[in-house]
C-alpha cells in the first residue's frame, strides 16, 4: 500500500512516500527542509516532489499518515490541514501519530528523553523505554523537565529540544535524529494502514494555547 507521510510539528517540514506491506515498510522517497517560518511554503512542493521522484500520482495513494505534534500552533496546523484535505479529496483514510513517538521509536537502546523545541524557552517532551512511551507528552521549562526526570532512569536524550537545552537537562544527547523520522511515523501507523481501518480525525496535540489569540474586546478610539 502506498502511503504519503507528512509532519510539520517542528521546524523540519517532512514529506515522504512509503510502501507498506505485510513484510514491513520501504521508503520510496523523502524530503525534509528545516525552516520554522516557511511550513506553508515548503510542504506542498515537498509532497509534489516525493510523488514525482517515485513516479506516483496522488490517486495512487492508499492512505496518508500525519504527525499530530505536539508542536507550535501555526506550523503544526499546516501539515494536518494538508493531510486532511488531501484525504478528503482523494477519498482515502488519514491516520495520526504523535510526533514525539516517532522520535522515541528511533532509539530503542534504553530509557531516553525525546524533546522538541516548544519556543517560549520550553520543550515538548516524553520519556521512552525501548521505543515505547512511558510518560504522556507534556510541555515544560527544561529545568522543570530535569527535575521530573529524577528517578526515572533516563540515560540519554534526543531531538532538537534536547540539543538546545542539553546543559540544563544534564543528559548525553544523541546526534540524530533531531526531528521525527518519516520512517518511524509510518511504522507506527502501519498496522492501521494494513488493516484498512476507518480514517481518523487528525486532532492536533497543541498542549497549550496558541501564541497569538484574538482580542477579548474592542477598545474605543475615543477618550
């Protein structure tokens, strides 16, 4: 089954095409560009690019897998709207995966912290053991995360957030991956894809209010 994978939960804009079979996942094409301010400009060309590289057309797709975050409001919304609209247009199912889970799955050697940059000097984070999540995704100041990790037996960290605040977290940081790998995203959804289960509503994991909010009321221009 041919699956499109998209993720825009971090500064990395990811699009990939994967073949999902009973024997596993084979990546046919993938692109990733890092620019925290250009998700909207980068994702559509990336999707077009991976389809072209694999010699596929949108109507060849059997499903779409999207990273649900957590991530900043504007960037995350780009990927989810793209996935949802394509799924509806092509009449194919969409499946969501926690983006942190894709990071955590990339390191199955022990108990690790997966962390991405949440801005406002905070990180989105969760702890994984052998690739399986053992704490719920959350958002905190790095110093608060370091305190919460005490006694959990975490031996390392990975992800952009871990690199950015390595001195505060006090953990050895893996060089890669820094962003959710496309192959891990599709692997986490592979069972649902093969079962041809009903498509899922792509509900974003924001974990906090957006940076920009509507004004509570109008201010008078008269004094």
